[in-house]
C-alpha cells in the first residue's frame, strides 16, 4: 500500500489524471479497473475518477510495491534496479539533450519556477507533427536538463509531468511561445489561454499601403486536406467566429507594417483575414497572388510569411504564477523585418 497526499500545485485536477501521472506506465484500463475495485481510493472512500482534488487530499494505492513501481517507474520496460537503471536513465538524458539541440539556441525572454517564455524562430515547429521532427518541446526538455543541478532526478520527474509548450505558432510564424515547466504552470497558463485573458499582439508586413486601422471579424472554416482556410464576413455553417483588431504603424513603397491583436485564435486567422482585406501578408503565397508574391519574395529574399508574435500582455494574477501579473513581455523584430522597413 502507498498513500500520497495532494500538494499545492497538484490541486484543481481530476483524480484520474493525478493517478495517471503517478502510474504513467499503466494503461488507462488498469487505472479505471483499480478505481472500480477500490484498489485506488480518495480520502478512504471509493472514487469514480472525475473528482477534483484539493490540497491535503489522500490518494491511497492498495497495490504491492512491485506493481506500484512497475507502473510508476516502468521498471519492467527498461533496465533493472541499481546501477544498470541509473546508466539507462543517464543515456536517456543525454539523448534528450542531443535531440533538443537540433532546434538551435533559442532566446529565453522570461523564466520562473513554473513558466518559461521563449522566442520561436520561423521554420521551427511548436510541437512535433511526425516522428523524427524536432520542435520547441524537444528544445525545452533539453534546456531544462542541461541547466538542472540533478538532471537524473529531473528526468525521472518527467514521468509525472512533462514540460511542454502551452500555445502554438505555425511552423513559418515566429515569436513568443509560452512553456509550462510545472503542472502548476500548465494549469494556470492553459486556463488563461482558454479564457482569452492573455492579450496576444502580432506584427506583420502586408502587401499594399493601409491608411487606417480597424477591426475585422467573420467566420473561418478549414479544409484539412488542403491545410487551408476560407473566411467570410457572413456566418458559415460549422465555421468558427474570428476577430482581430489592427493598426498600421508604417507604410511606403507598396508595403505596410501592421500590428494586430488576435482576439480569437483560429488556424491561419491573420493570414486569411488580411488577404480578405486585399493586403495579404508578405511571403505568404498560399493566401496571396502566387506570382506577385514570388516576385516580392525574390526581391527581399523572403522565405516565409512575415508574421511575428511580438508581445504578450498578462492579466492581474494572484497566487500561482503571480510573478507574471500585469506583465508585458516583448520580443524584438527579427533582422529581416528591420531590413525591409529600411
């Protein structure tokens, strides 16, 4: 038998998710079977798994030490206990660090014990799309392990919570990504993003000289086969509502630097909305005139759309992650933007 008390930072999650983190190598069917048979209880009582945990709650595992370790540590899936086990885990740490370094050296804008904000360069994935991809997720694990005082201990903690990015940017869009280093960071940041409480600002170079700012809203539907979306100011069945507020900052020579606040976060939202306005984003032939866009890309040596998440503004926060309360985190524009503006 093993009893675990819920600590601050682990509260607010469902019991079944808590159990799955503790028994990360166990299949879901095993977890729910143990709940049904009262081999896993909450505060001494039978539980369904959908209960929301509070600090101090007692989760009791009526399992043998061998079974608990098997599903908690994966002892049956890797090396035996002792030196062989340590050796296998050290190799895993080394492999993760080597894999993450393939993403290059990314600039960290902010970091505390729960959250890390980093600049994702255009051309790198936020998360893996296929086996063999390297994304900011792999870079994050590598970064954390390299700077850890005890990399082996940190690596083993990944079985309960694996640090990862909380928001996504398209592969060819650069800018600020939010990464959770802890379960607390993940819970708070995911909630803020879901409730649209973090203000997200983008800067882009668009084709055409825009005279004034405004608001664009309408409905976006996606063709998953083509990975392309369509936009309409009128409601489309089964489409998602989208809204953006924007203002021109500088214009000339047929181009405009625009700052846009993304009120909703739909796939390809800014790209299709500005194409609808007749000012497609420079370097984006998918939503602009392909021939004209190619001429522009050749002229300025542009390889991908000039779209960049330049600023995040956090709401007032109390308690967890309050170090970010009211903070504005900004990223400087890449050199290519500066060169085009000149």
